[in-house]
């Protein structure tokens, strides 16, 4: 459940923090409420920093309400790197989470779009795991991390057809398709947002045929909504929904410093 359902969701959750684009060192903050079948499930906060052409994004996640009944969990995600004309270029990414007494950490180093080092603590021997698809060196070329992947320049189309992602263990593709526009209002933002359909395609670093992974792979109802921040000159997500076997999981910005 943790790696195949909740962790992919946290991975996607990491995509929801906008980044300042110009000027002196700037900080940005956004908050999200997460619900499962209409009930409180978790909270997430996002902080981003831009200093010249360098960026840092931090995400803190904590289960709440019914989420604490299902799994008392906390997670932290961090991405640092460079800001280029085509978007963010990752240099370092890590995810660590705790579920009860269990703790895992995934860390990856990037150079020019390629993964050059990966560390997982504690390490697991996947060689004997049935149907495990190993990550090859070719899988780690021309990829981004899940925090930097969906922050797009304001002049681009946020519904990118292909976003190649590596999250420290799993290599996956995120495929977006434009579905139109909606009105959206929250603290700090009111206006039109771009609606994208979303597909999740695992390629390596996962157990092929597992029920949860196959469920996510086959989903066609996932949606992600992007708001344009004129001050920041970027598109960033403000809403996300994914059906699950337990009801629809939604994430909505309660604060978005546009």
C-alpha cells in the first residue's frame, strides 16, 4: 500500500508548489487539504526559495483525520537545482517517510538531466522479489524528479504530454492531456485554471502485476488543475483527484500565493 498507492500520491503531491521566477531571493508558501471520500485524510505544506538561478522546494506531509486511523504517516520531500529557460533542472532530490516505527529514505543526485547516484535506506534486496522490474542505466537518462516535473514556465502549456520522472526508486512517466478550463478560488488566487487529464505509467523499479500498481496504471479519471501565477511567472497545480478503491482522493489548495 505504501509504495504503490500512498507514496505515488505523495510523489505527485510534491508537484504542487509554485516557484518564484525573478528578482532577489524570494520565498513562497502554499497549503493543501487532502481528503479521501470527502473525509479529512492529510495536510501538506509547500515552501519554495529562489536565489538567482538556484531553487529549493520543500514539502511536508502529515496524515490527519481518517488518514491517521488508516496509517499514521509523515513525509518530507526536497528538491534543489537550477532554474533554466525551459524549467527546473534537478541536482538533488530526496524523499523520506515514517509510518509508525518504519522509516525509509530515497535520495538521488542528478547531473544535466541524468541520475548519477541513488541511495535508499534501508536497502532492500529486490533481486529475489517476484516480478520486480529493475532500473537500468538507460532508465536514468533525461529524467526529472517529481517535485520539479510539473512546475512550468508561464509561457508554456502545463499539460505536457510526457514528463519522465525518477523518484529515487521507481522510474515512471506522467502523461498529461488538456481537458479545458475551470474556475477556481482559494486564499491568494481567484481565476481560471487549466484542467489536465493525467496518466501514471511505471516503467522500472516496481513490481509488475501488483494489484495497486495495475490499478493506478489503468486509471483514466485522474485530473490535475494548473493555476497561472502572474507574479511568479509559472504554472503550478492547485487541485488533484484520483479514484481509489476506498473513494476519491482529492487534494485542494487552501492557500496559493499567486
